C-alpha cells in the first residue's frame, strides 16, 4: 500500500515537473506522454514485444539448460568442478544458484532464486542483442526512437521491457510457490 502511494506521488511530481517546464519533455517525457505514445505508436511497436519475449524466453531456457547441465557435471565429477568452478564464478555467465549442486529437493529454492534473477538479466541481454543488430524487438524500438528523437516512444518501449521483466519474474515466482511448497515464507507482520 505504501509502495503504491509512493508510486502515485512520484508519477504526479514527475507529470507536474514536465508540464510546468522544470524538465524538458525531450529529455524526460511525462507519464501521460508515455501512455499516449503507447497508444498512438502501437502500430510502430507492433510485434516488438512478442519478438523480445521470444528472445528472452529462448535465452533464459538455454541458460537454465546449460546451467543445470554444468551444475550436475560439477556435482558428479570433481575434475569438472575443479576446472569449471573458477570460470563460472569469475564470469557470472550463468547464475551461481543454477549451477549449485543439484540435490533435489534442497536445491530447488536457490535454483528458483537464480532463475528469477536470470529472468531480469535475460531481458537486458535481449535488449543488447537487439541493439547490436536487429531490425525488430523492443530494444530496437528504443534505439530507433532515441535517434529520431521520439523520447516518449523510447520510454514507452522501455516501460514494456520493464513489464516484461516483471511478468517473467512473476511467472517463475508463481511456479516456485507451486513446486517448492514446503519452504516457509515470511509475510509482513510475521515474527
């Protein structure tokens, strides 16, 4: 409740700052300009959310599969563990909780934690990939809008990226609650 109220206050202050001229809308468009761009530019954004979602899910699935395979190999064979552990930890290419020893069911909570973190990082990875050489996707939309300059459209595409990351994180959180049902959860007010 407090978070929602704080969000409303930030949005109102942001809107008033742009409308009052304290902030140039070319630099930081108002929330209403971003919402308007979401609607007016829907044909320009088109299939971009689907393209980026596909890339994120595909990349995340590949990372989880590779991470699980490496985790099992590192757990079962000491030479593999000795060879790969420094590389994996040093590069952070695969979330460490995913490559932790996979002893079900005790490894499920940290594995889900790793997957949820990787979900947000996968969105960033998809954006960088689209910036590097794509003609579709939300990352491409941000890049093109920024160069035109259509700042409100760039912020609208960024908002869609934000919502995509939250949706994927939320999906894995719900899956975790169904799969890892024995883990105690602290709720506000619990001691």
